[in-house]
């Protein structure tokens, strides 16, 4: 897993691992650089996947929309 954080002209990349948690969650552990572990809650409705997480006290989310590649 990788995470990109932008601050002005500086981009910080973090790398780590994840494992499945309870229900619709993932447990993320960043290892380069090291950071406290955090949970990611996933919710899927039809072709839309939404991830919600809290990194260093900042709530964040991202949404992915599946696209039919056969058309």
C-alpha cells in the first residue's frame, strides 16, 4: 500500500501493509516511514466504493467508481 501526501511543492510517499479487519474494514500499518496504524472503513454500493479513514487526527475519504471495460 502507498499513500501520497502533498504539502505545497513537496510530496511525501509512505509505504506499508494492510490486513483485513472486522466487517468492512482494513488495518493499515505504514512502515516507510513508520507511523501509527489506522483503520480504513469500506462501503460499497453498486459500482461505487468509498473508503473512510482518519490519519493523524484528520478525517479523510476517497471514492472509486468501477467502469465497465467490456463496452
